[in-house]
C-alpha cells in the first residue's frame, strides 16, 4: 500500500512527491493523473495549475534531484581540498543524495526514456554535464600524478555511476547500512581503484 504524502507541504511539492512515489512503485505508464491527485489530496484542476501533463511531472522529478547534485558537486569541485579528497567527497555525496531521494532516483533511471525526444535530449544533456564535471576531478588527479593514468577517466566515471544507478535494486531503508556508510564505501572503492600502482 502506498504511503500518504505529507499534506502539510505546498500543493506543488505534494504533487511531485505523489508522482515520484507512484512512478517508483508502479511505473510511469501505469500511473494515471487521477492516481497522482488522489494521493496528493488535490483536484485535477490544482494539478493542471502547476503541471500541464505527467511528462512535466517526470521531467521535474529528474530535474530537482540533478539540480541539487549539480550544485553540491560544483561546491565540492571548486573547494580548497586536495583533489583526492574532493573526489572522495563528491563520490560519497552522489551516493548519499541518491539514497536520500531514492524515489526520484529510481524514477529517473527507469522512466526518463518515456519523455518525448526533445525533453529526453535536455535531460541527457544535463546528466552529461554532471558526469563531465565529476570526470574532470579524476582527470585533474591524473594530471597531477595523484591518480593512476592508465585508466581512462571516462571509463572510471561510467563504472562508478553504473553502481550508483543500481542502488535502488538492493538498498533498503531499514537495512544495516546507512546512506552515509554506503557513500563512504563507494568513495573508498573509487579512490582505491585510482591509486597509482
């Protein structure tokens, strides 16, 4: 049974929360606008005041998580720490932020391909910019001799994010590992893979 969304939050956010939960549980296509408004406790008119379609909701779900992650990555990447520590912090952060927003992340990984082509292109461009900024930290460390340079930074980035994208297939909120513990482990594995031989 789907848990109710917090009725104290503003209607626009409540609709996003309801859509995110239902898309994560049922999938994008089987979820109707009626399902979303019922869970959010609003009318269809209220929904259409903020969002013109389910596509709008889906794109907003993706955008809100990636926007937070992009902002945090920029702050970490431009910070004063040595590159290895910045990469460690960035790697842990994307894992923690993904797990703390798991409905949004699962919807993003599973359903973005259902957007119309122009919206898909925008989402892919946004994601690519994020991955490129993350990869630039690896390249910076390689250029400085801190990380091994016999591994392609692009391949390392894809391998790392492949693990991040599968978090929803095994993570459980009531499990033994916290998001912070998992983030720390992912970061440690990444850093160890980059240690010079």
